[in-house]
C-alpha cells in the first residue's frame, strides 16, 4: 500500500532540522547546510542539479531510495521559499529553478491562497490552505499507488507526526550540534514508532523509524487518553 513517508531528512544530534533565521541567503537557516552536508556530494544530488558525477556509496544509495516511487510531495510554505505573510506577487516559484527535482504534483501548505504553478518536467506546485488532512487527501489522489513524500520542513513533519499519519521516516543523523533552530522532536511522543534500521553512511548515520502495528505498543508506554 502507498506510504506517507519522510526521506533523507537531515537532523542534528540535538534534534534540529533547520537552523535559525531562515531567509533568502540562508534557506536552511544559519548553519542549516551542515545538516545537508551528507547529501550535497552524492550522485543523486549532483544529477539533480547538473554538476559533476557525484559520489556513490551508502549516503547516495539512501538518497536515491528517497526519490524512488514517489507520486506526490507535501511541503510547508517555508520550505518552498523565504516569503512570509501574504504573497506580494506571483514571482516566487521555489528555490529550484525552472525544472524542480520533484516531477510530480507538490502540495504546499500555506495560509495564503495562490494559483497553482506548473513548472518544467512535470512539477506542479498546488497551494493548500485547508490543512494537513486536505493536503494528504489531494496528494493521495494524485499519487495513486505510489508513495507520498513529505519533503519538510520541520513544522510540516511535526504536524503529520502528531496526527499519527506518517508511516516511515528516514533521518540522516549528522554529527553536529546546532543549539538553535527548528526542533523536530520537541514535545512529541514517538512511542508509536520503532527504529527498524540504522546504517552508517559516509557523512551521516541513516535511521529508519517505522510506525508500529497498532497492537504492538507496550502497555507501559501506551497513551492513556
Ligand atoms: N533537514 C532537512 O533535511 C530539511 C528538509 C526540508 C526542509 N528543511 C528546512 O526546514 C525549514 C522549513 O521548516 P519550517 O519548520 O520553518 O517550516 P515549513 O514546515 O516548511 O513551513 C511552515 C509554514 O507552512 C505553512 N503551514 C504549515 N502547516 C500549515 C497548515 N496546517 N495550514 C496552513 N499552512 C500551514 C505556514 O505558512 P504560512 O502561514 O506563512 O502560510 C507555516 O508557517 C527550511 O529552512 C528548510 O530548508 C530541512
């Protein structure tokens, strides 16, 4: 069955998925690129952005897996760009140029309505103002039997986690401490997940968390209400 998954999500040891002070110069926040330093050298990333061959190895294999079998993406508005509040105009079309690497419908959560944007290569950004349930429903309809990937950022993943809707998360744990930024785990109960794989890569430790079958959560940690 099609999964709702997070893949290749770079995380610091202290749990941050983005640095503080995101803006046009710092899309990932200050020091955020340290979270993606495992991804940039991979063949997967280099092929997407057309520079050089890139490295093969475990990091690349994990990045490649993350891109396979996806029929739709869900993003938060902060991942889509640096603009906050009402859209001043229709000029901003994402960080990724004329041909973004998604090649599917991409549902962007926002409180500020905007017409869809069709890009080269099959990516279409569709803005969703009715919340995470509506975005997921539309993504499922678009994806058919393929998976839906939540691309981030942190606030978006957190909402789907809190709602218990994510089937699988692949985290690329980086050996850095950010101390500030967007924290992935704060105040979340992850007792419904288990770690099914941990695999050392060249620049990150790859951790796969999977949602447990409903009856397998231990009574000692079960929610009581
Ligand atoms: N570590 C990684 O691998 C990784 C991966 C992806 C992204 N990132 C980084 O994560 C950062 C972005 O994360 P973030 O936590 O700041 O924000 P985000 O999740 O990308 O976006 C949050 C924004 O999306 C809109 N939104 C979210 N949920 C909504 C809902 N239910 N209904 C309506 N609108 C909703 C709101 O924007 P409005 O109210 O303004 O419309 C909200 O402020 C960026 O720096 C990005 O580069 C990191």
